[in-house]
C-alpha cells in the first residue's frame, strides 16, 4: 500500500509505518504500482493519505496574509463593543413613532464617535449622533439626517411610516460575540480575516509554518535560461510555472534547477530534496517507456506509485514518498505540468498546510463553441471567460490545446473542466470552469 501519511518522526519511522500498513490494512486500490485511475480516484487517493503538518508559529497580522490559521481565534471582546449608530442622524426612542403623524423632537446634544455622550434624553427629545457613536441608554433608533426636517426653532421632524424601531442601529456583539470562535482553524487568512483579527485588538495570530517544497526539472534536453541554445534542446519553463504556483500558495520554494539524466546526480537531488522539504515536485521522465533514470531512482529511493490517469493533458504521474517527503513526479510537458499541479498537487499541498478548503470551486459558463470530448477521461481546455451581453458568463477556448503550448495557457483565464463521463459539448452548452483568479 502506498502510504502518504505525513510527518513521521523520521524516514525510518515512515518505512516502518509503511510496512505495518501493508500488513494490517491489506491491499489498497493503489497497490498496483502502475495503476490506471480516473482524476477523481487519484484526487481521493491523495487526499485520503495526507495529513496536515503540526508545526506552527505566531506571526504579526501584517505577515499573516495567505497563511493558514493553526487554531480557532476566540474573540476576547464583543464587536462592536456597544450599541452604536450606523448613520449620521438623530437617535431617539422608537416606541414614540406612530403611523399617523411625523415625530417632532427637541435636540439635546451631539454624540460623536469615540466618546460616550454624557447626559439624559427625555421624552420628546433626541440626540444628534454621528456614525459609530455609542447609543445612550433608552435610545434604539436613528433617523438619518437626510430624511429629517430641521425647523427654525431647532426641533427636528421625522416623517411618519418611514422608520421602524431599531433602524440604523448596530447592536453590541452583532458582528462577533465575546468567547465565540471568530475564525476557525484551517482558514486561509485573506485581507478580510486579517482585518477581523485586528478588530479584536489582537496583534498576532497562530499559523501553520510554511510548507517547504523542493522542485527540480529532469531531462537531458532541458536548458536553464542563460545557457546557449542548442539543437533539440528546450528551455526549462516548468521551473518558473511551478515556482509561480508554489509562491501563490504561500510555500517556501527550494529551487533545485535542472538535474541531468545521470543516476548519481538524480540520487543526490532526490536525497537532498527529501532531507529539506515536506514535498518534492519534479517534472519529466515519468512517462511509460521513458529511457531515463528518473523513474528508476524514484523506485529505488522511495515508496512510489506510477499512475496513468485518464485525463488530458497529463496522464503519467508518480506519487508517493521519499523518506518523509511527499513526492509528485509530474509529466514534462509544460501545460501538463500546470494542469496536474492544479488538479492534484495544489489541493494536496493545501491539505498538508492544514487548509480546510483545499479544492478550488468551479463556476458555470456557456461555451460559445462546440467542444469535442471523449467520455472516459477528464479533459482540461484552456478557456477565456467573459461576460456576455445578457450578463451571464461565456467561455471560448484559446486556440492550440497541445500539451506543450504555453501561449494558449497565457491567453486563458481559466480551465474548462470536461468531466470523466461527459461527452461532446454543443455550442451554447454549459461547462464547468476552474478560474485562475485566486488559483494561478
Ligand atoms: P517527458 O515527460 O520527460 O517525456 O517530457 C515531455 C515533453 O516535455 C518533452 O517534449 C520535453 O522536452 C518537455 N519538457 C520536459 N521538461 C520540461 C521543462 N522543464 N521545461 C519545458 N519543457 C519540458
Ligand atoms: Mg524526458
């Protein structure tokens, strides 16, 4: 059985654990070393085997953006701390409102935000109040200043039937109550969550430590930028697409460059990566019939399954463990790398980071063109989603869908996801989209 259980104390423990699982749990669907899997099976198999890292640290809010919350944030206060006005206007007792006639009130003072107004407001009286100012006891309703008429004697008149008791008043604790979980463990901290932490008066938050991910490209034909071009060689683009996707996830990236197809270089690269990283990503050399040492080295050093996934682009992928690091051996083609990363690696890394929402949501859009699709595999097409004249979303493909063609990936703002059982899509048919916004 392939065990991706995460964070064993050592590689030795991991090996023991693997052996124990194999005998105690019996053969798993992944027991086949060269398994044929659907995208859903592959995703489920990965998800079932990964555990979040435990290590955590406390960071100031300004450094918390994009980090994963390690424990619930319990609110030490009510937010807001007092009933207060939601508008600039006049605070009064709503019980005095009638449907028959305007309410005419004498103004006894002004309450400003930031300090409590001292005094009492009697029957027939009201208080001029600014947004955010505390509502004095006995007052529960605010008439916005633009609906009120001010007479020459200074009294204000509030039209009948316009307001109800409680209008334009924010209640103490209506956002958050003291002692409740304001944010849950596993939340990825975005700008709103950072603001919410600050609204509680907290300066720092407990987050999971950053995931360390090592990456290298394999293949004798792969050149690093800066090297002289040569016949048959291609520049290493995967290193930069993977680097970008890892950065967007908030990972610490260990860039190991291009590793030549040489057993001792590969062994050194895999061992170094496993000693430093929580996860190792490689590209190239995992196809069936690859005449190189990458697969052989993965087999030698780790517990790795070689999958053929019913998908396009993508198909071959190696998944397993080397030492205590999780390994994703992605195919070499540049778009296949990005698609397999989005379909499998991204949710897996988010799970390891302790994120409670690891899967990217899919949107629906209307395809402006017919798309040919064979049932029995998942296809990802590069699409440009736009808003149609009627306000609904529409999508068209961005040209050459070859698995090495990065330019059509650049023109796309999402992937059209054509599911396993789905067949041809007619022009105007609805399709699922994984938008790049927030993902790539
Ligand atoms: P492979 O999976 O090793 O058979 O590679 C499939 C295709 O992807 C080949 O055309 C490779 O030249 C290309 N390729 C592999 N690695 C990279 C890379 N790092 N950058 C760009 N293209 C690559
Ligand atoms: Mg190759």
